[in-house]
């Protein structure tokens, strides 16, 4: 029987995708592992590989189409199979993704899943035929393969069957399948008060739309407050210069590398600042997974330095550079930009002295890093010139109170003003 091909969730935060380019045409043979299409997501343009082999019978979503996750984009048939002219693919509800759910790292509000009513399970006995991808998805989603009928060759369970099961609510161990609620749509606006010949229309990419939506949600739903502190950077700048000279080209540490390591150590000292809010619990994280904001063409992405508190500053420096390079090339995998517990945004290299960033839910805080610059400061009644940097912490007041934020900033200031500790 025909297999419906759905728009796949290619990133943890993707709700819709744009068909950038079809690499296969109707009538082409589909071989597992081949790239079938390029899909523009809210993170990057990603490749969609062939999973269910057969013939690309019909393309439903033309190039340039924006399709909701879970909606059909094509129909696959077995070689020689006759497909009725009036065949209609399954209606496109929003459905669970073939990417394991992970924590958001771009400013977004994680909405609770909407439960789908469970249906009676009729289990089959004997060996269950299923593709490796179908088995992996079923395990991720808690689905009972024995309760699913396969639509592939000789009754083999394929990805489309898992997706259909998610819509029906088939479960394993009483865990009911869930679906993601539809994205928040912007309110319509009136006619623009500009002359058409005075501006250039630049189409908003999927990434830009996602950033706009999530930042609005964060500012509207997260009670922000801000804490700023000035840090004397003279010792750190001297230590950095000495280490880079001694390295003789083996590595080159940036100020941001020191900030990341200092943040990781401060989160160990003040674990209450390394927390996330849910409606029922506050999640206090055991490790510092640092989301580092990286500007890329058309938007922003936050690759994650995992277990930063366990890594040396040289290792952190190398990992940041590698992830940033991959991010700008659009090569990051979902697991490389998901699961952060605390974010850092640094605009100091652009000469920005101070700014306040927007919290990345469900993380509880984000640190904004300004430029290191010479300033006149008073010490013991004498005005002296010091290299100073201003840090601003944006907090979600639901999970990080003022006292906790202040304690974290004091710990961070201590780490940066006594930078030798970051090397231990």
C-alpha cells in the first residue's frame, strides 16, 4: 500500500518547515540513505534522507511550500504498485517528532504537550518486523510495536506507521502519546506606512520567524529582572597574555573562554542559579551545560558546551571554536545546540559596553557580556585607570530570585578578578 511521507521535525523546536529543494523527482527510485530533499527549518537548511524505499509516486508539497510538521509532503509506492487516482494521504495533524525531545536553547517557551486519548491496544505475537528507524522512534516515544500494524513490505513497520500511531495514541506502559500544540500565530497588521520604492522586501527565513516568535513569548511570559556588576579585568588580561605567549601558537585563549569557565565554576558554587522552571517543579541542574550565543547568517544559534565545570579552559576554548565554525557552516546536529542549562551572550567584541539579553526558557538565566575597556575608577580615594567589564544577568524571577542572582554574580566576579582559579 502507499506510504505517506510527512514533514519531519528536523530540530527540537521546529513546528513547520519550508521545502527548499527536491533532489528526487516523481518516478525516481528511492534508496535508503539517499538525500531526498532539503528542508529549511528554524535552525538551518537540513537534508531529509530516504528511509522508506520505493518509488516517489507523488510530490504534494512543491518547492517553496511551508508545511506544518506532521503534514504530508509526498507519497511513496512500491515498485509496480498501482495507486488509485483518488488516493488521499493522511490529514496533517501536528505530531510527535522523530527527534528525541530535548531542552530548548533558543528563546522559546516550552508549552506542555496536549494529551491524545488512548485507544485499545491489540497486540500481535511472534517476531515483529520493523525498520531500525521505526524501532528507535518507538523506543523514544514509548510506543508498543506489538500494537502497530506495518504498512511496509511484508507488513514491516516503518516510520509512517510510528507517526500514525502517535496520532492515534498507541502507548506502552500506560504512557499516552502526545502531540505538540500549534505555533502561536502573529496578529495581522494593517497597511504599511511606507512607499514601495523606498524599501527592499527580504523574505523572513524560518529561523528568523522562530526567533521572533520565541523572543516575544519569552518577554511576554517570563518575568525578567536584571542585575549588573562591574568586574576589574586587569589580572585576567595579564594572565591571558602570559598563557597565550607561553602556548606559542598551540592555542589562543579569548576573554570569552575565561568567562565561560568562570560561569561554570560560579554555577557549581551557586547551583540555585543553574535551574529551570516547570509548572510543577523547579529543576536544579547537576551540571553546567553552557549555551553560547553565536551569530550566523540570518539569525542566531546557541551551541552547547556540555559539562563545562569538568573541562579545562583550553578544552573549552577549542570546543567553542569548533562549534562556532560548524554553526556558521550550518552543520550543527540537534544534540549540539540542545539541552543547555544557562546561556551566555557576548557582544563585547562589537564594542558594546553593556546590554541585557532575553532569557532562553526553560533556562532560568542568561548572562550578557560587555566589552573590556579602560575606565577611571576610584580606589581608596584615588582615581585610577582600570580595565573594566560590565556583566548583566537576566533572570526568570519564577526560578531565580534576586538574592540567588546576586550571589551568583558575586561568585562570578570573584572568579574573574582572581582568574588563576579558573585554571584549577
